[in-house]
């Protein structure tokens, strides 16, 4: 009998974790939206995971000072980006 070892993939940061990190940094979703020329609702959609957007993820990572492979490993760690 052979046992298969599964490598557990790290979880993406939850929307709550992202919002808390932004609050700690003193940045609102509206600030990110204004910087990127999009709506606050669009930023919220990205944070909640409904709408993927690399530019928004990049802005969030810059603000909270975390690599995007830690922000969303399911998207960036296991791809060629």
C-alpha cells in the first residue's frame, strides 16, 4: 500500500484580513479606487474574491507591504506570474 502525501496549499488572505490590514495602514477602499481610476465597488469585489484584478492586488500589496504570493497564493504562487 502506497500513501500519497498531499501538500497543503496555503490559503489566500480572507477579505476580513485584507480589510483589517488596510485599516491598520490607514487606507480606505475608496483611496485605492481613486488611485486606480475605478470604483470603490470594484475594489470591494476584488477584496471579496468575486473579481480578480492584478492591478488592485498589486496596489493592496504595496499598501500592506506583503508579496502577492502571500496575499493570494492560489492565484500567484501556483502560476507562472
